[in-house]
């Protein structure tokens, strides 16, 4: 769509933001409300497909039902030249996938902050009975201030009406897909939590836990192979933080967190020193071996029909079940033919005194065969494509790079840390750690000793929290975050630091607390209409709000507030100016000169009260 195109005489296309799946996405400008918006329009090759249109409508319904600062809001929906479109909140930033790649390694505290925002949004969705079903970094946006926004509720579903077919379909993205979904179980709140566990894994390692050449291989790994330990990638990751991943991604949904709120609660204390000696999480129930469908690619989104029709017209389902049983069909075969559950078929046959064949023996044999073949395939795949990261500690950087190259691995830009045991310039450790199984060609990061000397701490005021924490973390400091409102410092930037700039400190023994701006303080705005100008000024002084006045003749008493430009009850930022209209009384009893005199007097009185006169 060309720049400048007007949609429904209101939305002007500014530029394309991307495309893929069923829709093209644009930045647009709402000419009615004078604001930037995101406009998502269904592609021409999908607009005549009922399933695609239904998914598009589902996104609008799901998102408009959810109001949260961490969920992209849907403002409007419509149709233009036969194509459905959505108008949504515009987020100036990037998706979490790109954010991870650009900012890795991300300080642990910042990782926790990001996950807490994501979990807050997911909790709101779950409380509304909505399962997202496609949580992944590409559907999570990060704005310029580091605020998180979840988007793309296109395949979200209400838990009470979860009717999207699961058999022979995969709904969602394979790298973040809970193991129960490819084998036909319905999506649940806990399948969303599994995806969040994978996202947390990626935030800490810059990679997904399971990597394969095909979706089949990845799905098999999700269902049958243990979740890799992030502490094997980076031994500095606290065990409680790794435990959050292990619990969220347990193979058995019953072993996962019961809710997004409980996961957030556990995550909140995962960096606490009080939990430093926590044992590695082990599920209470055993993880059963899971079999995944071996044809997972390019599955369509199809809705189950609300009313099931009988395969043979003129015969009741009961008669059909009896006929098939007399022909020697097994319960499973009959259930498939009449589109009913095996339990229902068995009940019908038992009620009519008919013996039936069980497919259990056949199923057990097939299960054993698939397990065997799957295991062989998995072992073969790993043997040919994965290597162990060699131990290169205490080597020079060049020696380490040579040894890693011999193992079929490459290196990325190193980071530095202080060390009292490893000589300056030598390797302290690698990320992932030695012994970790990684795919051939993987980039390994060397952590190099900067020696055991103290360092001079930089001045981080005015930096974004993410950049400051990343810099301090790479030097070996422990970083903590404290928030504070500020009228002068933009949201997300550092106001102050607990250790003075220029101080010579040992990073390994130093914790730096960064005080980060949350933007201007906000106050609840009262209804000032009907109050005197003096009372309004007193309220402004107490709440550090600037006022401006406009005089107007009216039937109200002289000096009374008769209008305000911001709605009462709203949150008002203290770095803005509130405009009030003041009555000068009836025009017949006052002249323009007296109004001017009054205005001058009011301005003088207001100046000492942090107010200004128009």
C-alpha cells in the first residue's frame, strides 16, 4: 500500500512496518485524533478465506477485551476495499527477538523486569479466560523506554470456547510450543506458561532450547528431551532463576505453575541471596515420554464445526456404532468413523450388549515402535550435528579461539570480568560453559579476565537502565534497580547511582543501585469547577502542578473556576500545565479594563504559587 493512502477517510498510511502470515502491517496516522497508530490489513490472498477472516476478527475481539499497559490496545476495526483491517496502538520500538539479539547479554535484573511485565499482561488475559497460544519474542514489543507490550492475539481463544481442532494440526510456533499440543491435547493456561519459560530461556542464552532442521525434530525434542540447563550456558545464572524455567517448561502440565501470578511471584525473588543455595527443580510427578505427530509442517487453522453431522444419512449414530462393531471394527476405528469419543462408543456398545475389539494392544506396539524409531533418530541427529564446548579456561584468547575452531565452533565479541585467580587477558570461562552440547558452527562468547585490580566507576546518570546495567554487568558488578518519579529525567533513564562516579572499587565485591526515572509524577485530578481561584492555587501548590488562567465573563461569581481543560478523575502529570477558566462575573458589571486589572492581580498572586497567567 502506497504512502499517503487514506483508509476510510481517516487513517493515512505513513510507512510499511512489515508483513507475514495473513496480514500486512503499516504505521499510519489517525487524522481524527492526531496520533500515530498501527494498521494491520489482511492480505489480498487471504481476504476471501473464511478461516483467515475469522482469525482476524478473533484478534480484535480478544484484544479489545483486555485493558492493560502491557497489552497493545486495539482502537478500531473495519473494512477497506473488501479487506478487513485493525487499528491498534503504535509502539515505537522493536520486537523482543531483535531486542535480545541487539542487547545480549542482558543483565539478570533486567531479564526479570522484562518477564514480570510479560507475566502481568498474560495474567490479565488468563483472568479474562483468554489463552494467547502464540507467545514468542516476535509477538512481544519493547518500546523506547523499555516498556513491554504483548500483541497478536490472532489465534487466542477463550478457555470456555476452545474449539480449534487439535488433532492433525499445530496451532502456534514450534520453538515455543508446549509438548502436549502436537499430540492432540487442548491449549490451556499452562501451555502459555510453557512458552513463557522458553522465552525466559532465550532471554538468558540468546537461543531457543531445541534447535533442529525441521519442525518434526523440534517438536520431538520438546516432547522427549530434557530441557537444557541455562547454568550450563552461563554458570553465573542463579539456580532459582534457572528453576523458574525448569518448572514453567515441565513436560507434564500438572508440574508447571498454576498461574502466571504464581510464576511472577517465584520470579520476583529468584535473584535474592536468601535463595542462593536452592536445589535444582525436579518435577513432583515423573515426566512421561511423549509421542509427537511426525507431520507438523504447514498445518492450516481450522475451526471444528459446532454441529457434528452423521456420516450416513438416515441412520442414527447408535445404529452406525452397532453396525461397525458387528463388522469387527475396533472402538478407535468406530469412534473415528462416527466422529465421537472412544468412551462414548464403548458406552453405546455396552448398553446394547455388544462385545467390541480393543485397540490397546495395537496401540502399545505402535507406541513402542515410534519410541524406538524416534529415539534412534534423535540420537543420530544429535551425534551428527552437536558438539561439546571444550574447556578453554586459563588460555589466552587466541589459544581459546583456535581450540574452539578445531571443535567446529566460532567466537563472538568477548566480555570482560575481574578475576583474582585468572591472569589478565586470559579466559575465565565461556558462554555457553564448557561441556555444554551446542550445534556445530555456534558462536561462543569468551569471558576474559581484566585482572583483580579495582576499577574506576563511570558516571551512568542519563544512561538508559538497560545500557547502564549491561555495562556494569559486563565489568562484574552486581546491579540493582530502584525507581523514582522525575519531572526532569525521561522515563527509563538513570537519575542517580549508589556508588559515586570515579570511585575505585572491586566489581566482584560491589553492588551498584541505579535509581531509574518512571517519568513525571502523576496526581489524581479533582473537579476544580465551582471552587475559587485561591482554592485552586492552594491545591496546585500542594501537588506541584502549574496552572494557567483565562478570564471569561459569566453569571458565576467573580474569581470562581468555571472550566478546566482536563477531565476530573484522570491522572495528571505534574510536568504539564493545567488550564483553568476563571469567571469575571457578569459582563454588564465589569469592563475590559477591570478584567485586565483583575488578570494582572491574579497573575501576580499566582506567580508565587508556581502558576502562570495567559
